C-alpha cells in the first residue's frame, strides 16, 4: 500500500497485488470544507456573478471518469459546456455533500 502523493495527507491510498488494485480515500475533510462553504454561501451577497460549485477529491474525480468518461482534470474540460453541465448533474445527484454553494441549478 502507498499514498498517491507522499506529501498530501488527503491523497488516496493505492493497494495492489499481481492482478488487481484498489483505491481508497478518506474524504471527510473535503465534506467538512464543503459544508463550511455552503454556510458561508448562505450569508454572502446574492448578487455575485460567480460562485464555487463543488470540491472534488481525487477519488471522486476518478469515479466520475470511470463511470461517465468525464475528465475533470483535462486542460480543456471547461471549454465543453455539455460536460460541465453533466458534471454538475452528477455532483448534485451522487455527491451533494461536496457542493460548496447552495446553487443547484444546472
């Protein structure tokens, strides 16, 4: 077993044997951060043009890539509005605890 990033306490763990591998990650710190940001969002001015949408841990990014073929780390990801919209739908439906704002409009 090893960490994906030695210097990052929040990185995911990799377990391997000769034919399989397993990835795990404790995402509690990400969930707590998202919750704090949603609380701040409730108190912020509603006239803002831009808001953070969600925080996406590596393990969730891998899950989304595997299930939906959406690579949130691709350099041109934000240039594909249909993928961004699909990502938002996935986060809202499958990972709502990672939302960093109270905006759930897709």
